[in-house]
């Protein structure tokens, strides 16, 4: 599981690699928490799912947990570049009502500004 | 006249329904092949040749010898690399009295109620799609030969008898056709179940709680269970043996047979087949591994079943050890007072076909303390528990199905777990078939223990009432 974290205009951009399933969620949370501890001043996040071609309920649950964690800390989280197959899972589980979803990372970043 | 249906050619869009040959894909809850055979029966075509490819056994199992339609069906196999029309060209003897040929997923879509004359007035014609002949019709050998030689036939084609040729060449076409049917065209065909004035059709043995909302137009197959607070429709095609769990919303969708739809889902503009989620627009397929979201309704869980069986066996041993002494005391008293006795009845058995089980029956309709105690301690099931310990029955599961009363139910069950205790022990109003299908889906150690405890408690508190 490769999670690439960067900071743009004070907003954390988390790029997730390949799939987000029960096999990879622990690694995702671990790497995300580690980066959070290194960058404590970052409150807002964009999760870039461009490379994620598959997601199961565990992956979805992890994203919801991260959203909860971020909003409790006074920040916000948006999702960008949601691919076709994960989007179908988002649609049937009504997760699209929980998250703000944008086509590109730039669009998501603009919404924070 | 004879008919040749070539269903052996592969069509990539249908790969999403792996395990179901495209000829058996449902259109408004009836397999495509069923419409073709119905047309033959209506038009007096009594001899049909079906050329098989992948899924041959399923097609043969569905169509059989054609008795259901009053026609005679024979089977052949497609050769590798053979184009559908090549088969017709090589079989001269089959087109002497004219020929009806269908060579692809082709729907004879009726634009209005079928003309009584039908194919009697239809001029020789063919329908080509993607460089292949998918439909060909000629009333004489000469007409057929002319068409096979490359003649286009009548310019009016099938439209002459108010049939719009509908090739199902991609997922979007399959979805579109089903939506057209549910929106009001399916009444032009023979349909199963109850037809409503609002354009809906609901099959037999469909359970819907008062809080579930069915919004027309919808087509629901047989033996379905709709959960509480769910909304089905508009424009939903639900096949047979589908379970929709509570708080889910289904619209503009096709749910194929034996599918479980989990709680609180929103199924809009999707096709769902078991655990496969299909986007009708581009045919994208997503396999869902979470059985609580969507799943095949009849899962195979041999390891879990074995573990569950072993644990339940020890529970049954405990219950029977507690019951043995009361049974030895109370049963002689029951016989002496002539309040009840065991009668042997014939039930279906998954291993041997049939099994005779002792069923306790009350002989005299009068109050008796002995009888109340006997029932309250569930001692009437003691002989069944002994049979469960001997491996002849399950401890918890489906109610044993009687022969011949429950023969229809047995034919619809692929998993049959005749058991000592079942849902019917504490909920007698429920439908047996729906309960049996439900148990197959939700069976687990937790569910079995729940059935055991609720059955024993229900008997204890309700005995004598």
C-alpha cells in the first residue's frame, strides 16, 4: 500500500495507491496518522483516489472514519478523482451523500479556498 | 415449418453474467429463449432445433423436450468457428417446409397485440446485424434458399406483422429492453404472477410488510421477500428468489434471480446479479465481496456448515439429556390418558429421498396438565432430537417438508436442511417457502442458536394455549 502525502496551500493531499480494501486499510490509516503527526498544523485534506480501482466496505469504512477524525479536529475532507468502480460502490451505499466528491484535485483544493 | 435457434455463439457483453448463457437471460423475468419458444407455439411451429454452445446443460434443462410449449425440441452442438448461418446452409432437410431461424440475442419486440395471422402473412425476410444474420424467415424451401443465397427479402421485414426487431448487442440494449418492458410493453406477452391495473406484475409468494413501498411500474418475480421500509420502483425488474433487506431503495434497475440486496442501499440504474454490480451504460462490472451489501442468495458454505453442524450437535445432546427423564415419565402418562400419540408421516430427505418421521398429534381436544407439560418441555420433539443426534436431521434449519404436500417447495430449494426446530415453531403465520429461502441465506451459528432458544421459549410459554 503506497500512500503519498503532500501539502498544497496548507491543505494535505493524500494520494492513495491501487486498492482500498480490508487488506490495505490498516496500512493506509497508519501512514495517514504518521503524516498527521508530522504535520499537525494541517486541518483540511483532499483524498486523491485517482489510482484506486477497487474499494470494498472496509475501505469505505476507513474513509468515513478518517472524515470523522478530521471533522472532529475542526477540519474538512474532500475526495477527488473517484474512479468508475469505486464510484459504483459509493452510489449503492449512499456514501456520495457523506462525502464531497470532485473530479480533480485542483477543483477540490479550490473549494477549500 | 421448422425453427432453428442457434445459441452457441458467444457475445462479449453477456460475459458479465458469467454462469448464465445469454439465451436464458431474463427479459421482464422470462428467459429470452422462452419468448422464442412461445412464438413457435403460437405460430404452429412444432419442431425446433436448438444449437448449443456454452451453458448447454442449463439450456437443455430449461427447455427440455419442449412439452411445456407443446412443441418438439431437438439439440445439436455448434462447431468451433462455425458461424450461425453456416449450420442452416449445411442442413438441407430441415428447411423443406420453410424455416424460422434466430442466430443471436434477438428480441421479437411486439409493437402491439400480436396479429392473429402472424407468420402466415409474413413475407420472406432476414435481419442482419454486425455482418451476421440474426433472423431469417421463409415459408418455402425456395424462399429460404433465395435468402441464404444473399437475397435481402421483403423490405418491410418483421414490421409487416408489427414486430420491431430488437438486437441485444450490448449491456445498454439489454437494460433498455427491460426498462421498455417494465414501462408498459410486457402486457403484450404472456406474464407470470398477478397483473395490476397500474402496469405492475407481482409474482407468487412475494412477502411485503406494510411499511414497504411498491411504486408502479414494477415487475417482481416469484418467492421474493421485501424488507421493512424498503421502496421498490418505479421501473424495477426483480427476478425470482430475491431478498431486499430493510431501508433499501430500488429504482430503474434489474435484479437477477437469487440475489440478496443488503440494508440501506440505493440501487438506481444498475443491474445486479448475485454479488456482481453492473453499470448498464458501459457494462462495467464490480465484484462485491461484502455479503452484507449484495450477494448471491444461495451461497455455498461447506466449512461453516460443518462447524455449525458440530456445535449444534453438542447443543442437541445437552437438550436431549435434559429431556430424556421427563420424556420417560410423561410420555407413558400421555399414552395412558390417550391425549396424544405419535403418527409416522412421510417427509422429504436430502440424502435418501424420503424419511418417515414420528409426528406428535393430539388425539382428544380437551385440557390436560400432562399434555401441557409435555408440550412446554418440547418433549414432542424428543424423537426428532434423537434422529438429529444420529445425523438424520439438522437441529435448527428449515421445517421438514411433507411428501407430497410440499413437493412444489422442494423443487425450488437448492439447499434443504430439514431440522428439529425452525422459524415455523415460533412464527406460524410465515410462508414456509419464503422462510426456507431466507434461512438458506442467513444461516449461521448465531441464527441457529436464536431459532433453538426462541423455539424452546415459545413452546414453554405458549404450551396449553
